[in-house]
């Protein structure tokens, strides 16, 4: 049986060598080239079963995505896998628009690459969609590894209407994900309607979502459409859906199952043409366990989950986010500012309990109150201290180091200096477990995952330190 032929376009010899070695070990015939011109010449003279291409191909070569139009014109059926170190949402979306089988951000796992190559060589049918917005208008910023799965998942959702559940802490940008799916997808010409479920009084939530007829309740002096009708042809974003009261959950489930709604006090049915994206910062499994959320509704909205990382898990994105907010401030009439290297370092090492939203607020406050064109570390430190109501603020690293130092000094000053390691571990480990259980709202599975330990190990430690998980809920 003839080997399947792969053409690799990669100008980095070390990267190409690793890829070729891995693919040849799987029995593929791989040929490498370093430029678009060389690629076109080889593809004109020989048949290939798959194209694996980098985006950045050196100065003067353009990029591997924009040049794929000619490849699709002459080889419409060849599967394409795109790899890139330009790890932005724009790259993932552009890769999707070409009809590429997959986009893999660098650095990627070789086992994953081999698996994707095998999948791409199977029969498939992918059609490109219309070009989308440019990099400057994209709602999400950052190239950290933590954001790459988010970008790739968004790109996979642009051509369908699958329900999406966006998970993440408050301030991580869940609505921005919803806006990206809508604004880049095939429903972008329709309306994007966002509703915060936590902000609507319980007795009004059904009328707000489904609309009402005149006289349906006290104060309903005229008929009104609800959010579902307003979102027809587009996307309805249900933010903080975990705070939705049970009676409204039942009616929402019925609407999603039937694809129809009727207004409060009305008899006629309205056929729905709406994509549903929901979001929450709650632990749904815990809400279900407590009887506060319907399990059947959870599975109805959680077709495709997207989990947004907290800002502390993507600290490498803070400089890009900071520059983005500084530029955004200028467009809103505020003065142009920049951050000193020392100030940027402080921002990168701050804990950011409020995530991206807190960072944006701090940047805007700095721009408004800062007297110098370059904002110093001291100015940033004062703003962060004021944000938390403290006299001063230390970075997360500095706080941790100071805490460890105080533990060591305290133990060294004690009369009994034996078994210091176990004593120090206990002084640090117990408060760590208590704090983590509070963070996870008593959910041992979630806490064990964050800590990177086995659940049985966590349970053993909790028993050892007599920590009751139920007190953290």
C-alpha cells in the first residue's frame, strides 16, 4: 500500500526536523519546503494527500494562511492543517475560514499532531465561511497557552448553532466570548441580545424573557416582546444563568426543547430562530446537588462548554491586555499613557481577584489620575492599594515569600528546633487547604484538580487537619 504523502511548509529547520521524524515514524511520506513559492512548485509537479503549513514563513514570504486561496483553487479537496506561533483569536478564526481541518498553536504536542494528521486524512467535507473582522476589532486579547483552547473552540462554533455554556470567574470576559461567537459566526447579521439573569427580579423574569400580553399582570398596560423575540435571527446571551429561579428554569427548558415560546398571558406560539449562549461563575454540579438548578436544563445548555481561565493563570497576557486598555482609553477621550517596565512587572505579578475587569478598571484609573506620561511602579502600587482598601499592596509572589519567611523565622526562634520540615509544612498546608476549599465552595473534585493532587489524597489531608468541606459551601 502506497504511503500517504504530506507536504510540510516550515522554514524553521529544528521544528521541521521534529515534525518529519514523528510523521515518518507513523509511516507517512513527508516532504518539507521553506517557502510559498517552493510549496506551489512541488504541488504543481506532484500529488500530496495533506498540507501541513506554518503561518509565519520568514521576511518577504507573506503568511501561510493568506496564500491558501491559490491552494484551494487548484487542490480543492486537500486537507490542510495550520500551525502557528501567532496565537491570537484572529489566527484561529482565519484558519477556520480557509476550511482548514485543524489549527494547532505552537508549541503543540507531537502526539496530538500525529492524531490530527490521521483524522485529517479521513474523508471530510468542510466549506469556508465569509471573511471576518480584523485583529483590532476582535473582542479577546492574549496569546497565552491558557487562551488557545478557547480560541480554537470559538473557531469551531462559527458555522453551527450549538448551545454554548461559558464558565469562569467573575470578570474573566464571558460576555466577550459570546460576542466573539456571534460577531464572527454565521449569525453576525442578526441581533446580539444580552440579559443578566441575576439583575432581573424573580417575578418579572418570565415576562422579560418571553414577553407579555396587555393585562397579563398588574402594570402590563401594553403588550411587549421579550428577549427571545428580540434575538430572533441572532444570539441570546443568558449571563449568570445559575441565578435563574426554578420556575423560570422550567419554562426555559420547555422553550429550548420545543423551539417555541408563548408570551406571558398569550396563547399563540412563536417559532424560535435563536442561538443560546449561557454563562455562569457558579459550580453547576453543586447547584444541582443543592436542588437550585434543573439537571435536565443543565444538559440542554451545556452542549459545548468553554471554560475561561482566571487572569492569574494567563499572566503572560497582562502586557497585551494593558496596552489594549491604554489604547482603548485614548479612543474614549482620555490622555495617552504608557507603563514603566517596573510598573508592568507589578501588574504581571498582582493576584487580580477581579480578573480582566479589575485590570481594565485599574488601567483607566491610572490614566485618569496619573500625572506623568509614563506611569511608575509607585503610582500603580497606590492604585492597587486603594482598590483593596489597604495602606500598601504587595505582589502575590512577595506576599507568599513574606509569609514563608515569617513561618521559618518563627520556627527557628522556638526553643524546640527538631522536625522543622513537618512543622513548617503543617503551618503552610492547613491554611492552603482551608483557602482552597473556600475557593472551590466545598467541591473536593474541583479543589483537588486546582491543587494538582488526587482526590483521595485531598480527602486524607482534610481528615488529618480536621477540615470540614461542608463549612466552605
